[in-house]
């Protein structure tokens, strides 16, 4: 077995997630004594949340909340261009790309929409002016196309997820 090659299972650090959600698996918990039993199917693995939609949204909202703290400080900067760069490169879509690559977008739609609104609001505050639909669409264009290079998480999350899935085959 595994012990012969030096691998030892530390049961108190293991989480058991039954594939059938615990249905029809009476008595299985005894086989995994010492492990945390999660029949709901909700768990985190390497920083990504897996499970029900509510849990996925909650996890991403927490991550977005941290990034939004940065967005809220950007309008206080003296240099607008630096604030826009930080919004694009440090507080925008890149802050949540890991979640977008690892969790199906339909399970975190609400959180993605909220964060999209936070980015747009951050842009409005930096510019000290309203950003209408046309302006927001232009801000999402690449710099080479006359935009600001901001990415809308709602639009880019499905592509990020598909790219990640096809890249693992």
C-alpha cells in the first residue's frame, strides 16, 4: 500500500465528500472515521469553492469584498491614470480570475454581477462623472481599440472557465 512508499493519510485533515450526497450510503461514514463528513457536497479545495450556488456566490463575494476595498481607495489618488491602471491591473477582473477558472460561472452569477457593478462604480468615482451604458461598453474595449481595457466579470467568466477546462484535457 501507500505506507510502504512513505505516504500516510492524516485522517483529521481529510474531508470526505460522498459522490451521491450521502444518499444511499448508510454506514459509509464508519469507513471514514476521523475524517470530516460533508454530505452536502460543499467544500473548498486549493482556495476554490465547490458545491451549491449559494456557497459559490458567498465565497466569491467575500473575495470581491476584499478587492472592493482597493477600488474604494482609488478615487483618493492624485493621479487619475495611475488609479485607472490599478483598477485594470490590481482590482479588476484579475482579482477573481482564479474563481472564474475553477467554478462554473452559473454558480456564481450573482457575485460576478455585483463585482461588475463595483468595478463600474469605481470607474465612475475615479472619473468623478457618470458612466452610461455606452461609456461602460467603451471602457471595456481594449486599449488598442480606444478603450480602458476593463473587463466585465459577467462577460469574461464563462470564457475563463471554458479555457481552463479545455486546457486540462
